[in-house]
């Protein structure tokens, strides 16, 4: 079977909320490009967001790595275990433990539609090659990789009609894995933000049976038996008048940017988020120009930006689905960056459970106990 068959077929889906995961031992996971731990929190589970409990998942994060010092500081504070602050390109493989699953959102800035789109022409754009090196070292049964949607249209070079994603998928396949991708919108899984990301699943060829992605739980209008998208108002309205409330983490007068707004100009961060829709994508490269809260409008003069307030760190964390007890113990500028880089934990939770089901359906040396209602689409 060719790689085109693997990743161009319509992916199978599973309703992860109907899965009852039982496993005698937790599956060990190596986390790369971990940032502050959005994907890792999703894999671990056992957190609450907007009144819903996301139960513990049967995964054990045994290794986490990122080059961003502030992100590792936040990671270690919230996960209570040590991360490795080092470039993946310089890491000694012998320092990385063996694991059944490797996860990682390799750097996306060079593929983003909002950036210069240098893609695979940069060293940063080729860091996925080091992820492959780690996957092979771990002899992982499965891997999950994440990147921006722009990776599908970023060309490897101007003379070849081959996208960066095509090249990356083929390199993953050549390392011994069946690969498939799907573009997931975080809003379709209960995250109050429009955030489209390419999620690549890879399963070792010797054990491959099928790949399952999480079935969407929400849509824009709440059709087809799904819930309507969560809006910005659902997520952050209760925080509006609580700046400097000591009971709320990362929501003080020091936790929102004072960057200036420019009337009449279309530029990064020079707008308000919508109240009755999910937020626009929270990005890492705002450089302080995070969007304004929807309540900062001046009713008598829509063009008057004097009363606008930019979103606080906690409000951005809410829009990314981080639980309120997840503490960003760094400067607001560093916190904005790592939140914008993160995989929303609620989306990560859905991905994790679909990955568990995928792995449990594959031929393995150990048995995974799984109770499943009718949940396959």
C-alpha cells in the first residue's frame, strides 16, 4: 500500500467519550517540543475545563523536552517532574528512555501562513527529522505529530510541486510507519477557539491495523447531534471585571499587554475577538499585540480604541482550554508565547484517547483492556 493511500483515505473516527479505558499499566510516552505542556496535559487527563471533567488517561509522560527555558519552568511547576531544556538537534539519544508513544508539535513558524513561510529551507523547519531520530531510538509503536494547517500548502521548493507535508509524511513512512493526517479544528472538540491543526498519526508497520481520529463533538450551529461551538463569552466573560482578584491566577494588572492600538489600521492584534463565536487563533508571535477583549468597545464611537483592554494571560489560557489551576509562573510576554504555541489540552485529550484506541486495535505483545460502546464512525 502506498503512502498516498494511507493519508488520503477518509480517516476512521471514534467517539472517545464513549470509550472506557482500562489498562493494567500506563503506556509510556516521550514528549518532544513539549512547551508548557498542552498536549501532555491532554494525554495525562484528570483536569476540569468550563465545568466539564476530562478524566485521567492511561498514559505516563516519562520524558519531556523543550528549548524554551520559560516553558520548561512552567511545565515543571505544573507537572511536578523535571523536563530537559536542550535543543533536540543536540540531544544525546542515550538520555531518552524507550517508550511506546512519541508525541510532539515540531516548530511551526516556518510553515505558518502568518510567517515568512521558509518551510523546509530552514534548520528549524527540518527539526521533524530529529523527531524521527527519537522515534526510531525509542522503537515507538506509535507517534503523534502536530503542526499548522499551512504546512499543507508550503512548498519544499519553487521548482517541485511537493508540499512540506508530503515530504514530511514520506520521511515518516520511510522510517517504518504507516502514516495518516487529518486537519482538526479545536472548536469542533469544545475549545472556544478557531484553531486548525494538522495532526499526523503514525503506527509501526508491523503492528498496523487501522488509525482512528477523535469524532467531533461540536460544530458551528450544533447540528447532526453535536453541541454548538463554545464562544469567547462562554469561556471568559466571568473574568472581565476580576482583574487583580487574588483567587484568579495570571489575571492581574501585570498580566495583560499595554501594547498600543492603531485606529483604522489592519494589523496583527489590532482588533477585538468576537463575543458570540469562538476566539480567533491565539498565536505565539504576537509580540504583545494580543487581541482586545470584546467588552472593550466604546458604544458611541466604534473607532475609538482608548478604552480597549487586551486579553490577559488567563483569558488566553481559557481560550486555549487550560484549566484555571494551571499556573504560568513567568512574565506575561513569555506566557503569551507559550500559550500561543500550545496544543489546547482539551483537543489533546481527544487526540490521546483516539491514539489509545488506535494502539489497542493494533497487534501487540501486550493486551489492553477496553470497554467500548457503539462508538465507531
